[in-house]
C-alpha cells in the first residue's frame, strides 16, 4: 500500500468542499505509532473547522484532514515509541486526520482499549467523554447538591455530561427536544425542559453551573438563571469572554486529553456503569452526509464512521 484514503478539505465551505483524496501512506515519526483506523467518531468540530469558523483558534495549512477521534490497531512504531506494540487495539483523540485508512499519532494521544469494547463504541468515546468531564470542572470541582443546567443534553457530549454531573451528586436540569426527553431522563437528569415549547429562563433559577454545548444565543439567555456566584462554561462559543457581562463568570472550554481518564471511562462503559449511545453507524464514503446530519440535528448520541462498511 503506497497510498491511503483520507477525507480532506482544500478550501473552507460547506460539505461540497470535502474530498476523499488518495494521499501517501504516512510513516510514524519518533515517539509516534502508526494506526490502522477501524472507526472514527463524527463531531461538531468537523463542520466548524470545515466551514472556517475555527480558523483563529485552530489554524491549519490546507489541504487539511478531518476527524478528531478514532479507534484502531497499531501496525508500526516510530523510534522511541515503546508504550505499544503492533497488534494493540487503541483509541484516542487525535486532533485531526482520523478519517483516513492510516494515521500516525504521538503515542501519548492514545490508550489501549478494553478487549470487550467494539471499535465503533471505542471511537465514540474520546472527544465526547473527555470534553464533558473537563467542561463540567472548568469552573471548579463539582459539589454534591449543586444545580447544573445542560444545554444540548441529548448529544454525544451532553449524554456524558448528564451522567458525570449526576454521579457527582448534582441536581441536573437539561434542555432538549421532546423526542429526546425519555433518553435524557434515563441518563439521570432530574428534569428536561423542551427547548421548543418551554422557556428555560422562566422555569429555573439559582443555577450554579450552566454548561452550553450548543452556542448561538443560549449563553445570552442563560445569564439570568445563574446564581450570584455561578458560572457559564461553553464548548460552542469561542468568543464567550467578550460576551460575558460585567460581574459574571463565563469560560470557553476546549478539550484536553487525559488518556488515563479515557481508559477509566472505557472500562466503565464495558462494565455498564456508564452509557454510550450510538445514534448511527455509516461507511467512510457516507461521511459528508453524516457530517451534515451532525450539524443540523440527529437522533440522540454519536454518529460513527465504520471503516469496515
């Protein structure tokens, strides 16, 4: 194999700019592992990067690959890469480039996956679970009895955020559609507010932490429900600091990789103490349409690209 398939963009724009290119087979640099990708998770960062919305935060030279997380098998090691061996099944958040047959990444970016975990489920975990864990704690450690409001609770990140917040003893209020109500309640939410028919600002107050996973005008509409010492953390509004009113606390959070935490999360999924919802599984050629469904809305959970389809 001299070339591999890889979804890339050569310019910013809509789904029409996506190209399934044939590119040279990568080789692992020192400290890297070469992974044969088996599955990759679809994330909002894909279309945001593709459209150019994230150019200031995540600058990149074009053409650029897409795909922030994956699961696969190590097939080669770079010099000094001693933490894995060929044949090891691994998973991790890789920044970009996961929608490719092969990817070379720093060995610190991935962890070995539990043997009982499928590639599809493993590929759905790294970004969503680590983002949810970190965002919930970006403003300080969660305490039992705190009131947490989660916007976008039915999505990949939101589903984990509900479970993590509830496990920490928080009172969890979520916003979402009526069709996802039972799913979000099943994750442990104490209350689900229908974003289409109810106004959350009239339904809750004294919230200690608002977690914004959607963006748009939600932060602006959320300040009034915060307790005096509460905080709003967003993963969807990079300019939140400039939009935070005087006397309020607003933080933009970007995921940080913690592979020990990821390994623990994966083990919890295998044990059944943590739920991971797969909304849809598609083949590599179907990625552009799946990415658009991720942007415009889809069933609860994560969309995953399965390279065996």
